[in-house]
């Protein structure tokens, strides 16, 4: 009997947790416009680096790695800023 309701229960729980996480990120992003602008600029840089020609003596790959690290740091900063309000 429990098995019958376990899958739907886990599905609803997953939707609830996902919705809450999405709402927190949306609130954090909207309350930190400069961090969000920086994140958008980094995503643009990431896209441009991905389509740039590959013959750059390894510098394109290094720049892409640095941009990926910067994206992670900005996301962490936005998340940390949620607790400061």
C-alpha cells in the first residue's frame, strides 16, 4: 500500500522543493541587480568563447575556464546575499 503512494508523494515533494528553490533564486536575483548583470555578462562571454576559433595557443580554453569559475563565484555571491536581507 505504501509503495502505491510513494512515487506520487516523492514527485509532489520534488516539485515543492524545486519551486521553493526557484523562488529563492528569483528573489535573490531581483534584489541584486548588479550581481545579476555581472552573471548575464559572464554568460555572454562564455557563449562567445565557446564559438571562437580554437587556435589561440590555449588562451581561449584558459579564459573559458576562468569565466566558468567566475560564474560559479557570482552564483555563490548571489546565494550568500539572500541571507543578508
